[in-house]
């Protein structure tokens, strides 16, 4: 499956502003890029790339005052297979977890496990540990929380989502992560592209997506409580404890987002392969 992926974000800045962008495909999928999704800015500025503590590819820059655009545009080759499943995957006892997974059973900025632990055990103590328990958690989040773009909030925590029962994909992910951690299952936050390949029309407008990975049976597995189904064309950009670790852009000064475009389409029907990114 050959996919065209990319984004265009335009900001209006009142003063020169430091930026950190996290918009490139994760290094673990870099080998699947037929054409690299290099970050381009308009106007052009010097870029400094580095990897953070989770291996995410970050780009640092100083943006000038005025209109400033960041864009990527790549060609990605995906297997076309849906998210893998393993219904018999076992849950590890805490004492047997690898050291590097332990940070993902702790509370974090948006995954306030201290406020959710009692409710998590009430809801899921009697579910079979392992895959079935994670599935029960995702089913619960999917049916309990209503998706609404108009309800996006940069400060909503997992406990807020459970109380208000509404949110966007990051809120679904945060609540499922927090409930998994309460049940001693390592869970981490992921952000990236999610295509509409294989989904019935009409398709929703393209956007970045959030999901989670849980550690069962010696490896990490994808779960997606927002869609709660196996999907094709899921492309990781970054992962961390929660959304606070993986902002797509971080601005260190006043900024106004004036344009936001994301694309994931079938590159086979894009013969010209001209970039949708405008320099205007």
C-alpha cells in the first residue's frame, strides 16, 4: 500500500519565536519511507534535528515574526495489514516487567491514575488479565465517551474525560492509558497518521490521530479506543507517557495557528505527485 502523507501548519507570530516540531515519521518506520517526509519551512530558517529520550525525531528552529509555515510531504509504503491482535497475550506481574516499561505504569500529566485507581479496580478487577482486560478497558472508553471535535481541550485529564464523558482522540487514549496503568499494565501514548484505507465512505477529514500501546507478553501492542477497530495505514510519529511528551509543535512565545492541513491518501492515484504544500 503506497500512501501520500504530510501536513501543513501555518502560524502568525508577533515576534521571533523558538519552535520545536515533532512532525516526522518515527525512526522505527523510517525504512518504510519511499520519499522522506523532510520538514520544510516558509520562510526558510536553519533547522536542527535531534532525538528526544523516547527516540522521537524533533526539529528545533527560530521562526521570524509574521506568517510562518511548517510542512512535510512524503511517500510511505505500508504493508496494508490491519493492526495485529493476540487474544491470548498475557499480562506480566509487576515484579517481572522490564525496567524500561515501569515508567508506563506510573501516573503522568494527563493520566491521573491516583484519581482513577479505585474506579478502575471496581470496573475491571473481575476481567481476565491480559489482552481481554485491555480490550474491556477500550470497549468501556469507546462506549462511555462521546467524540466531539468541538470539545477539544488542551488541559483535559483522564479523570476529567471520565467525568464529562466527551472529548477527542487524545482524551480517549489518555483515559484508556490511565485505566490500564491503574491495573498495572504498562501503557504509552502514541500520535501519528491514521488513514481511511478500508473504511466505508464518507471519510472524515484527515487529521493526526492518537492511540495507545500496551505491554503484554513481552512486546508492545496497538489499541485504539477512539475507533475501537483494527485499522490499516497507521503510521507512528511519536510516543511518550502522554500528550505532554509529544506535542506536534511547541512554541516558546505568542502564536496563532491560522491553517492546519493533514493528508493521508492513496499515492497510486496521484500520478503527478505534486506537493499539496503551498508557499503562499
